[in-house]
C-alpha cells in the first residue's frame, strides 16, 4: 500500500487502505456465523480499494446515505480529500475530516439458522419443537434492505440475532396448528406446519432483504415417557396396550422376570400363587 500527502503544504500523510474481510493470515473474519460486518476504520481516503470476496456484497455509506453497493470484485474509492480540501479541513475542522465512510460487508452464502421452543397441544400437553432453515441475501438491493431495516448492536449482525427476530414468527406459525391438534396426531400435520412456517417466515424475512430457503421441522412431546408411549402407539397398539408395553420395557431394563406379565396385563404367579397384578398406576413407580 502506498502513502501520499493529505495536502500540498503539509508533511503529514494518510494511508490508502485495502478494505476487506480477510485477516492477515487469509481467513475470513465473517465466517459462517455473521450476516453483516462493518469495516472498523471509517477514515477512508482516495485511492483506497474495497475488495469484495465471491461470497459477499459490500455497501459504502457516508452520513447515513448509501453511496454504492458492490458485487464481487475490487473497487477504488474516490473521496473529496483534494489538497485544497486538506487545507480547509485543517482550518475549519481542526484536522478532523468531516467525511466519514462506513463499509459494510454482507454475507451472500447460505447460512443455517435455528429456533427452538415449547408449544402446547389440544390437550395442553407440552411439545418441544426445533425448526432449522437456510437463508441468504440474494442481491445488492437486498443487501441495502438488510442494513436499512436491521439495526447493528455492534460491529456485526450475527445469525443468532437474526434468529431472535425470526423466532416469534416461527413460534406463532407452529402454535396456530399445534394448539388445535391432539398430541398423537401432530406429526400427521408436520408438512402443513412446515409450509405455514415457510410462508409466514419467508414474508417476514423478505422485509429485511433475506431469502428463506429450505425449512426442516421436528416436534416431539416434551415428556420422555410420552414420546416412548406414542412410539408404541405408532406400532398399532391401543392406548392401554402401549402403556402396558412401556411398563414392561422399563421392568425388563431393571431385570424383573415379570415384565412379560405386565405387557399382557396378567398377574405373576409362583407355584400357583398370584404375586401381584400390574395396573397402569404402577407406571410411575417402575419408570422412576
């Protein structure tokens, strides 16, 4: 990088910069967790070069206004730091340039974002959900939308911050169907719920210039015992049969020889004497 004088009568010098997301070791500071990142130095002078990698966009701003939006490539920056301007700056602004520039890089690669939470079924049973989705910024116009509508809390916007924005929308879409569906029937509606999430979340993110791609959703009973019982129901067992087989499996895990009797709901006998029966109420004792 070269050095040049800020004005013709002053020996002070300023540095032409290479404005990039690459560290000195060649690694990308944005990685796969950052949607947008501000270059930390706003003192940009003529002759500086903005380098935009193949997986990024870049936006140049000054005083809140967008000056340019860049695709992949290298772009020289022209600023009003002429010799006469340098003299005026020194006399009128005490040497501090009134021209401050923001260079913001925006991720254009697909990022994986996720939200999780708890919804309630028709019976008010708690269901845990996990929704994962891929997002990307598609164009320079969308990049401008992103930095216009989503505020920076620091030097960057992370995908976790995006998840905080998107979380309530995904939760509302899930609850819209889950809350009116019996617990054991929820998985029958998983594609319907996924489609609703994709529609509502896609419309919401589009305001921020973000394109929503694939959505993957899983919903499970929060209680582990209920998950296992519903799995047994999926084998074609009735409700009471599923509970009995769950009880038998827990007894078998503890090495109890009477586990088969619990599965069929029969008492355990030794030498013709009944040792006990296995009502459903025993499930909590054995499963504990």
